[in-house]
């Protein structure tokens, strides 16, 4: 693919495609989606149940190790186990179940309408902000609030303000408390504070729900489990282990999300480009060019919640996450056939590219 890009004289964009090409892209991707839907079955169901079982075993094992010992080895084992369980719970399980990827199983225990997760943001609030708004309006300036989450300037078309000078620091803080940053974003707190419009009754109710969830999780991790560990003298190690596990989960999920949305080369779109009669094909093209992938081994994809296949996820947000790897090949071939740049790179390169953009756009544009 690198060679392909090097020999392509110009990188084609959303506006360069003809209607005939867009229609062909739409038909191809519709057919690919239908093929996967028709093929879903027992192996897919076994996959998600296996991941859930592994996640729960990791959590129980981590807490038992921390409960019974205060040695350094126990701390490392317990912290690693807890961090992995929290990453799986948020990424490969929670995010994807709440997208409705497993609703076809008709299992009430693994369904978007009943699933809960270890997160401050209530599932219904997250689905509204993420599924109903972000995925519909991907990278449309002024309509997709995921573009910088209301606090970052991540595109040249966004007007620079003096507050953006601090955005590298804000981004670092946001990475460390990402769970709470997402919860505040889902509540539309930033928009209400910027406009001075105050909070609606619905927002106030949702804020109370979020506060109760955050308090419940904090009590469990920072009070209950350390107290249970006190008889063995491991209260302090349990407390620090929970702090570090939550920090790892937050920084990891923040990095994966940045890699899928903010690296250099990801396109954004003006509202004028997206009329109310946008075709299925145009919507597909917008997802293709408004996302980026991470390359790496299978374990990396699982830990990323398969959002390492962010392009494929944005094209098919309701397909089982374990199928993204197999559709990535045909999707990439479609990019190449139409002269489009398939934005993929190793994790460290995508993280570096996203941070470079955050730093570059924190400064005022040159006149």
C-alpha cells in the first residue's frame, strides 16, 4: 500500500469521486455487509461469550490476588489482570454490545438494551451521543461533536481561539480521566457551558444518574475493595492497583480513539457538502475518508475493541467486531480501485500523528 500511495500523483478526496463511482462503492459495500450478516452464526456467538468469560475471570483473579497479598509480585499481577479486564469491558465488549452488534443473538444477557458496563456514562446516554449523533454525522464540522470533543481544535477549518494554546495539556488530562471526559461529553455539558444556556431538566436528571454511577464505581474501587484487603495488610496495594488499572484503561482507550479519528490525513466535511438527501454511497465514502486504522497482531485488535479497524467499524457499526478483520481486505481493495488513501499505520505512528496534530493546531494559523 505504501508503494501505491507513493505512485499516486494526487490523493483523491470526497469531492473528486463521480456519482457513478460513489454508486459503485455503495453497491459493493452493501453487498459486503449483506454477506457478513447472512454468515453470522454460532462461531460469532461463541466468540463474544468467550471474551466476556475471559474478562470476568481476569477481574476476579486480579481482585483475589490483591485481596490476599501485598507483595510487589502480587501487585503487578493483580494490577495487570484488572487493567486488562477493564480494557476488555470498555472496548471489545461494552462499546460493541452497545452498538447492537450482538442483538441478533436474541440473548437478553448480551443485548444493547440491557447491557451495563464499568463506566460513568449510562448506556442510554452513550448510545445517544455516540451511535445516534457521531456515527450519523461523522466528521461534519459543526454537527459531529466528536471532532475534538468540544475542547480541542483538530482541523484547520475550526476557528482558532486563545484557549486552544492549552489544548495539549487538556488532551493529556482528558486521557487520564477519559471515562469522566466521555461522560461529560455525553451529557452535552460543554455546549451548555459555552452557550450559557443552562441545563435542561433532562440534563439535570442525567447528571444525577452519572454522578451516582461515578460514585458507585469509585466506592467499589477506592473504598470497598481496599477495606476488604485490610485484614491481609494489602489495603494500600489494592487502592494503588485500582488507581493504576483505571488510569491504564483511560489512557489506552483515549489513544485508540485518537488513532481512529485524529491522525493527519483524516478528512473532515463542511455541512454544505452533506445535504439532507445524502445517498448511502456518499455516506459510505464519508466514513471511509473520515477514519483511520491501526495495523498490528490479532491480540492488539482485541484489546482495541477492534477499533483498530476504525474504517470498517464506521462503515459497518452494527456488524460483529470479530468480522472487521476479514472485511478489511475487500475494503482496502475498494480504496485502491478508486485511488483513495487507506489511512493505516502501527499504533505508535497513529498516536504520534494524532498528538502532532493536537500540538500543531494549538497554535494560531499563520497569516
